[in-house]
C-alpha cells in the first residue's frame, strides 16, 4: 500500500492502492527469445512493485535501439525518442517535474556514440535519475553493426574481419567525468545482482549510471559466454556500502573488497583485464543534484517580471 504523505514516492496524498508486478506490465515484449532485455524488464517490474511507484508518477525515457523499446513494455509514462537523445529529454522531464521518478534506458550505440556528448554532460549535471545502459556490444536493431563497445576483433556486418579498435570502456569513461556520483555494473544473467543494483541505483540521489552487460544471442552470442557459463570468470565487488546480494556470493566465489567511495580504486578496477566485474564501482552521496542547483540560480517568476518591468522603464519615453 502507498503510505500517506510518503516522501520517498513524493506523492503526499492519500492513496490506498497497491501494485503488483503485473500492474506494471504493458505490451508484450518483442525482443528475441533469450535476449537479456527480458531479464532487465523483469527486474524493473520487480523494482517498481517493491517501491510501489505510482505509474502516473513514473517515466521511462529511451532513445533508439532494441532496448529502447522499453517504454512500450512498462505501464508508466514513457517517451521513446531519438537516437542518442534520451538523456536531454529525461533531464527536461526532471527539471520540469522533479517529483517524478525518471528512468532512462539506452543501448551502447545510443549512449556511447551519437549520445556520448549528452552522456558526459548529464553525468556532470547529476540530475536525480536511474540510467540503465544495456550493453550488448552491437547495434542490434539495425542488424549487426560494430558499436563503440564492440571488443576489438569481434566481427560484424560493417567490420566483417573484426572490429578495428579496442572497445570503449563505459565504466572508466563515466568515472572520469566531473561529478560522477553513482557508477555500477551488473549482468542480465545474474537476476538477484541485477535487481539489487537497480534498487541501489534507485535509492541513490543523483545520476545513477548502471551498465548492464546484456546478452544478444542474435549477434554477439559469444560476448559474455565465459562469464555466463562459469561463475569463476566473474568477480564480485563487495562492500557493506556496495551492492548487497548474499544469495549469489557462494555461487560467485571470486570476491574483491572495494569501498565505493574510493575513486582511485574504482578507476583501477574498471580497467579491462579480461575479468568481468560486477558491483558498485563508485558512489558519492554528497553531490548536489542539478534540479536543485539550477533552481537556486533561477529567478522566480515574480523576480523575472520585476526585471522585465525595470528594463522596459529604462526605454520608456
Ligand atoms: Fe535482443 Fe539482440 Fe534480438 Fe536485439 S537483436 S532483441 S539485442 S537478441
């Protein structure tokens, strides 16, 4: 049940509704069988139900790509936008309606190529929203082109002998941006870790960037295969202030203790050395969110009117 005046939900009204996961389901997902996006959708519905988010106060914004179909599949408000432009739209929503719960879903091509400028600057602005970057290392919707995160040597339709360049590292890149406040990585094939990461991202106040390693059995089937098949190829970043999912710690027995407030350690762990690391790389709880910073610097409507009248007086005959 939604509680009266619940500050977390920002509803502040009497409301005795209660929501199950089914209440957040919308159109039938049309992703390929086995696509990791299905697992992300389930985790999102679980989160929405756990937090009892009113659908009318929740918004999903996406760009273009397979994962960007997301707003069609959740029963909330949604904006299925243009390639690479999810973040400016989401920032606009948050600035106009800071009471809404804003989620962004982007793919790797969407975020790290045409949307890269928005990614960097929205990280720096630090608006309060959850950003899920579903990284399958390929442009899937347009049928298999090399994306910025495609590992070097992996073939595609555009680079059939293998990607020419080493893939961009989204975790390192985000950590390098001024004001980065929450940077985490999870995998679609570890449902409890996926859910707990989303939950931690939701409860962080600021720009919560979550890279989801996402399987695409259609075009990049081998990308995470070693990690999926053998838990020994996965390393969990553990800390009481990190992603807490004790259910999986026995299965994934490679553990590294990492304090997410330690930025230098986060940079070191983000380096790609063949290990698949899942966990919270970095969190800074003390950074102001942009919607508040901005409102402090804006004149009120009355002040603007006064300024305008004063300006008009200067030119009055
Ligand atoms: Fe998922 Fe890949 Fe199919 Fe797109 S092409 S829906 S990413 S499996």
